[in-house]
C-alpha cells in the first residue's frame, strides 16, 4: 500500500473536536527529508491533533493522536489502541529466592512469597523524559545556612552535597513554580527522587525515598563508599509510569520438573501479580504464556530452581491494522529548529519540513 493511501486513511478516520494546543505556528503538512530509504509524512492540525505515516522498504505504519509544544520540543502522544492487544512480548527481568527476599525486600513481599510462587507482571514502557528547565534543589538543616544544588538535565542525575556531622538535614525542597518541600528522616544519607512533567502541568517531585548510611554503603565499591561517607547523595530521575493497554486474556502455565503443569488466566493488564501456592515437594522449572485464541505458539521462559518471586516485563506489539512501523511515533519528541522538526529514527538526524 502506498504511503499517500495510508495517510489518507489515517486523516479521514480522525474525529474533529479536541482541546486546542499551543500551536506556535507549527500546524501544517510536513514531509521527511534526510532519512535514507525512508518516507514519512506528518500532519499537524490547529486543533492539536496529528496524523502520520511512514514507509521503509516493505514495512509501513500509520498513527494519529495529539501534539503539543514543551520547551521548544514538539511532543507527540499516540491515540490509545482501539482494541485489546492480541500479541505481547515477554522478558524475565529478575528472579529472587526466598533468602534474597528476606534480606532485601519489604515485609509484604516476604509474607506473600513464604507460601507462594509469585509472578510480578510489569508493563515495560517508560516514555522518554520531557524537556526540563533547570531547577534549584534546596536543602534545609537544623542549624547553619541552607544548601543549594542545581538539577539541569532530564536524564538520571546524581547530585552531591557535603555532609556535616554537626548538623542534620531536615527538608529537601524544589524551586518549581509552586514550590515543593519534603521532610526527610534525620539518618538519611542517600535519596531517590522521582519527577514528572505532564502536558500543561507544572513540574512535580515525588517524596524522597531515603536510605541510611549502612544501607547505602552495602551496595557500593570502596571508592563509592568513601564518597558517600562524606556527602549526601541525591539521585533524581524521570518517573511517570504509563497506564498499560488492554490485553486479551493470557493463559499462564506453571510447569514443574516432574512434568506436571498448573494453569492460571491473566485476565487484565491492570492485574500486576499472579501467585501459585508453593509446595516443597515440587520444583518450578519454567513458566509458559499464551494469549487465548492466538495462533502463536506457547512461549516458555526457564526459571532457576529456587526462584520464589519472578518479575516478568511485557510489552504490546503494534496494532496490525496500523503497521509495524507505527511504533516509531510512540512518545516521539522532535526538536524545533529553523525550517526543521528534527528527528532520529535510528539512521541519523533527519527533518520534517513543510513543502
């Protein structure tokens, strides 16, 4: 199917009314230039909706959704799939024994795993972080002058501030438009702090998760231990989980070394755990997954014999009606440059330009 035909289908299927965006005079019909052997078009409408099509060899894709501008970056948000995902990909990202859970996990996980095998189901999609303007990070102590650090990158960032045993850190604040302050535990030395910036919303931060010095040191090298002994350590990162798409029910097979199998149905993408009663007389060998009524083969994933808690990361394949390449527009960010909406589809910088 030709690209123009694909685009026409996408354009005609977009409903009219949507909230108006800050168009920044960007609305118009754009064509991709500078991407070898790849053709693509992008239509930005004044009402804040877009349609796009792309072709590369025999592969193609179309999509539609909403667009807006964030700090000189064009942000594309794909429309959610109209039908439940019929094909998923899987990866066992982590396996933990009962001893590991006792040592590192919280009490809730420990109690659950004492009597069960647990399969944690985690949607594996984190959108790229949006542009971030520099933010002052404020540190308030029980005595003496406050401290300040600068967060200037939207990538995961480590910030350090000298530790003084004569005074205690009480609060961490962020110089956002409305200001945010959080109380912290007096014995905390390291902090994990998530942030998010949604469309037309102010930048916000999550409550810092603190760790005392002993907990922090046990995972570090000697050189890293030396540094954290003399500093507060703040790790800041973009954290804004995406709601998983609807899925067709998936049959989960728990197979043991003796060849026996027990089955469960994973019925909803909102369900994030499955559990099966543990028996000391059996050893779990592998876990199989198969979407109900799918022609695809059952997919097996081997597990270690002493695994009690397994984390399964999953993703949904693109809707076949939209083509495999539609995924290239998922959470796409394009830098706004003179006569160019800059993009890199994996083959170097290219530009969408009006004709």
